[in-house]
C-alpha cells in the first residue's frame, strides 16, 4: 500500500530520520503536474545506476553521506549539501553510509 502524498498547503516533514533511518523506505512526498518531491532512503552501499531526469532537479542530502557522479565528476555529499542538475544530465549515486536525500524534480509539459 502506497503512503499518501501531501496535499497543497499541507506540511511535509523532511527532518532527518535519525534512528528510524535503517527501517524507513523511500517515498514520494508530493507530486503535481510539474513538480515531484521524493525522499530517497539509501542503506550504506546502495548504488543507483546512471540515469537521466526529464527536467531539472535538485538533490539535497538530509543525513548520512552519498557519492554523486555526473559528467563533470564525482562529489561527496553530506547533510546540508545540495546540488542542481539540468534536464537530461546523466547522473548516479551511491550511499557511503546510511543516508536520506531529498530530490526535487521539475516535470516538463509533454505537449
């Protein structure tokens, strides 16, 4: 059963999960016609292979540490770090320790 997504105007808790992190799952926090926000929960060692997003994205590390790769190189992200990517830019990530990241994705029109 999917977790409910937030409605417009509803508060969304994106604070660190702390001790609950190892037992938590990734989930979409909200989605509209042009915007999606996902909290990715990544156990240490989890690798998400190279892929591309259809629109611009931001990725913010909430807790833990991840390695984030793009065509420009590889960066380590820790709590409080955020990056921005243009649409279609290939990227991948790997959890260096248990981590959660907040991904905000612009969803372009499909006209």
